C-alpha cells in the first residue's frame, strides 16, 4: 500500500498553500513575476521536509518570506487580484506561526530531556525524572479537592498572580509527565484531574 507523505497537519497545510499559490500565480499576467513565484513555490515545497527534519526552521521561514514578498510585489503592481494576494499572505502567516509553534514545542521537550538527564547525574538517588517537586507544583497538587474533581487552568493561574499562564501550563505539563495529574480536552475546555 502506498504511504501518504501528507499525513501530518503541517504537511497538508503546505500542500494546500502550494496548490493555492500555483493557482494564483497562473492568474498573474507578467510572465517574469509568474515564473519567479512558481520557482519559489517549488523551492519552498521541495525543501520543506529537509529543513524541518534538520531542525532548520529559520531557513524555511526565510523561504516562505521570499515567496510572500513576491506575492506582495504582484499585488502592489496590480498583477494579481487583491483578495487572492491577501488570502495567500494570511495563509503564509498562519503556516509560519505553526512552524514557530512546532519549533517551540520541540525546544521545550528538549529542555525537559536536559533537565531529566541533569537531575539524574546530579542526584543518583533520583531514579525517575522529577521525583522532587517545586513548592509551586506541590501547591498545585494540594489545590485539587479530590481525585474525581476536574479543574481548569484558570483555577491554578489565580493561585500565582505574578506568573504567566505559560509558566503554570509548564508546571501542569511537568506534573502530567510525572503521572501525578491527567489532562482532558483541548484549548479552553481543557480540564485537569488528580491521579
């Protein structure tokens, strides 16, 4: 059976943007701009997997920015319809934000791996990652009234007024990794339960 190379959300987005870019490029009257855009679309499409697999997100974003600039130029010179250019440029912006988000999640995971390795090296008595908790993480665990009670992120953020939601979310992610709590749902409907 043939393997589908577009099996991730990010790959499907780049495929959709590629198709849309070619369709809009075909509508551009100037032959030189049209061919430059098509070459850049192919360049982004063909190099994306190498750049992502190598962890070189910055280069991929630069390639997308170059394509974005070409479409901006085509719109500025009235060679393409304004609504087509705006839709594509918004698509590029969304795609770049997904790349940046994927990159930051990967970096956070590497930080967790580094902390785990470091804690094992510094304290041989620590057999598993994070057997010791910070006072903030202990407060989070004590906030749960019982095992069957689900709580929202806002319940914990209110406990630490000086901290950002991201920091509290990182503490919750740490506790999930330890198997102390369970996360259910996504986005604003995310709930946390004590295990």
